[in-house]
C-alpha cells in the first residue's frame, strides 16, 4: 500500500537506494558471478528465507527432507526462516549488502530485484547448474520459458507454476450446444449464445481489474505474437499503436455487449469466483491457483467434474497461437550462488527430481518440475492442468508483467471503466503508455 506520508516514502526510497549501491559493491564479480561451480565447500545447511504467507514450499521441502532427500538433509539440514511478504524486498537487500543471504530465498516481489542480485553474484545460474548435474530435464520447458521471459535468465526455481486460461462450465456448454471456442470469434459467439439464454458469459472482478487486463494481454500475444509486450518494454512499439489499441477495443466490446454482467466494477475476487462455481456464469478467466476453490466440495456447487480448461483462443491471422499458455511462477525461490557447493548441489539435484511429485501429493500443487513418481488421488482437473504444463514448450506472461508500478496501477484501476464504457480503448492504452514513459 502507498504511504500517506511523503516524507516517510522518500526516506524509504533513500534507504533502498543506498542498499542497492551496497549490493553492487559486495557482488561476487569476476567470472564466478552467478555461476554454478559446485565442488567448493559452499553452505553447511539448506537455509530457506520465505515469505510467511507461503507454507506450501517450506512444507514440501520439509517432506523431502524427511523422505526422498533425507540423505541430503543429513549432510546439509533444512532450516526455515520467514518474513512478511511486505518486508521481503527490504530484507533481501539488507542481507545481500551484509553478505548474509541464506542458501535459498524467496526471489522478491519485483523481478528487477532478482536481476540486480544476479548481476552482483548472489543468484545461481540454474541453466548451468542443473545441466552440470544432469537433472535439467526434470524442469518443464514451459516453466523455463516463463522464468526466462520474466527474469532475463533461468534465475529462479518454479516451486509454484500457474497456467492461466478460461475455465468453463462443461455441463452448461453441453446443455446449450456450445462448442469450446478455439478462436476469438468463436469465443464472442459462445458468449452471445449464453447471453441470449440469460446466462452471464464471463465472471470477472472489475474491482481488482487484472482479470480483465489479462484478456487484453492474451489478445496481444495471440494477435501480435509472444513478444508483443517485450517490444513495448524495449521501446520498439507503443500501446497506442493501432494494433495494440485493437486488443483493448476487443475487450471493451465484450463489456459493451454486457458479457460481464451487471456491476462488474464492484465485483471483488471472492464474488467473481462464487459467480462461476455457483453456476451463474459460463466462463471465468483465472490461473490454476483456482484449483483449490474448484476442488473444495463445500464451496463448489457445480462440481469439479463440470469444469473444463481452455487456453486463450487464437486471433484469426495473428502471429501467436493457443499453444503458448499464459503462465506465472507465483513468488519463486532462488539459490545463493555463494552458498553453492557439494552439499547444496546434492540438495538441488534431489529437489529437481522429486519436488514435482511431492508438491502434487502433499498440496495438490502443480509446480514447474516434472512428476517422476506416481501420485494417487490426483483430481481429474488438476491432472489436466499438469498435462497442459507438460505439453507446453513456450509460455507468455501477462499484460502488466513488464510494467512499472505506476503503469500497473493505472492499468488495473481503469479496467472496469474500459469495459463499462466510461473510457475508450484509446484513452485506456494512452494512460498506461504515459506511465511507462
């Protein structure tokens, strides 16, 4: 949240700026910066600094320490320390400046922090390390693609991996004779069919905004191609270019047709989820983290067996295609290059080989690691998501992934006005572009 005191905000900025200078001055430097180089002493334990809100990653690593990675844990015991996510970035900067980063640590709230730490020698090069350990095939290609697009290199581990797309009510589709859309025109036609039947086509949270801007980003990736927003970040294109405004207009048209139902601007996340799983909406754009809601028998009135997943559809004549899934890695974890040695390399190898199965069994969590050991009682929809991940080679990001904070806030704050007709597509893209500079 923004501080209401300008003096406090300025003081924090000054402290962060000083800390980042310290990080640069304490970096490993030379040819060893960010490399793998197992064979040295490295760390004597597998210390983990994690945001306190996430209990799944520490829990899964604890399970591994007691089972598949027990030998590795004997050599380098797992220890966990937590910090509130709001304090994470500042804590990482402080520890890096003191040369005190743990072996594993949550990668921070902003990719730029991880990039800075990597440049200073505080982040392991996983491409090199996992290749040397001959376990890189245990990481899904889609997960590596997502990480590289977001972080500029394979600099974090995909302990969590979420694909995004459109979830749909299969029973409702069957009842109304609607086939699963493969193109944008098909999607609009399907939405119209449900609207004509008195059913809200899409449930979305206009209060949050990002479930709507996700649609804009996906349209861009399908129409212009997977590099559409990287081109904007690189200054090679502008959101105000006609082909970019087209995407905002396409989503605005969904709103003008009332495909999001009434009062979308005031709908929060819980309400939008309930609208879908209570059977009041036919489709729902969301990430696979929603599986926990879908698998909740007490909350899900339509039943998990009546939910299907479709990748965002193609745009006719576009340079992208629906095989390029939108994805993210949650709040990922990286490894301190300076703590990397024989014992931590053994841990890394064991994690790569076993984390995928352990997370799926322990938490029904789809990660970016392959599932090498059979897991019983995996729900059909969860398995479908895992299969989608395994079948995907290239992933794309989301609309605001490469934006600064100001542009992100402007985008999400104005998503509802865009689909309710309060602002035009040109105005929406223009405001966001202005904040990008």
